[in-house]
C-alpha cells in the first residue's frame, strides 16, 4: 500500500486509501510483480493445426492434434501473456501442467486456446486454460509458470552444468 501523506490536524483523514499508480509495482507474496499482471487477465490465441502439430503413427487419414503439441501451444500462450507484462530481463518457465485432452482435432482445423490468470503467489502465476476447435472443446485444465530473472537463471544453469561435468569426469 502507498503511504498516505500527513495531513494537517485540521483536515479530516481520507476514508479510502490511495491506490498504487500504474508505475508502482505491487507486492504479491514475497516478490514484486508489475501491477498489470493480475488475476483475471486473459488472452486467446488461434492456431492452425498443420501436419507438424499432428500425430503420424496411425496413418495419414488419422492425423490429429498431438497432445505434446497442445501442451506446448498452451505453455507458449501463457508465457506470451506473462512476457507482455514482465520487466526487461524477466521471462517465465513452466512448473506444472494439468490438462485433459478431451477430443481429437483434425489437421487443417483451427484451435482457439484461451488462458486466464487465476492466481499470483509471489512469482508463481497460475492459469486456467482451455482449447476448442470449430466443433468441440479440445482441452481444459490448469498451467502454472514461474517468473524468473533470465541472467540469474543462466548463472544457476551454468553452475549446474559445471557440477554435472565434474560428476562425469
């Protein structure tokens, strides 16, 4: 909360505290996040299902949207929403995916992926996710991402790679 300026003793105290301005970061848990990233924020992405997004193991006449590609598309949609509200040098990584793949989507169809921020806990952002094609609900579930400082993450990864290399030698 933004501190209230001290008013002269003769002035009545305001009944409603001042709200943070758009330039002020809001604290969520123990970490600061931009105030534009809030529960309720949502986006929709439309994706053409080309052969690269389909399974091939049942033959050409049974090409449907592959579950791993569906999950990738959901993750990218959520990431894009976070990045649009992140500070320079921040990005996000997936922590958890819990989705059901409810119906097949034929190659050549268009899928509409909808994601909505449902919770922010520190740097953890949880989404409600769904997908539908022209005929059916295709998927429903949740996805959780963690906002990271890219430079710090790269340093931690370098340290882990060094430990792994030492273990293998």
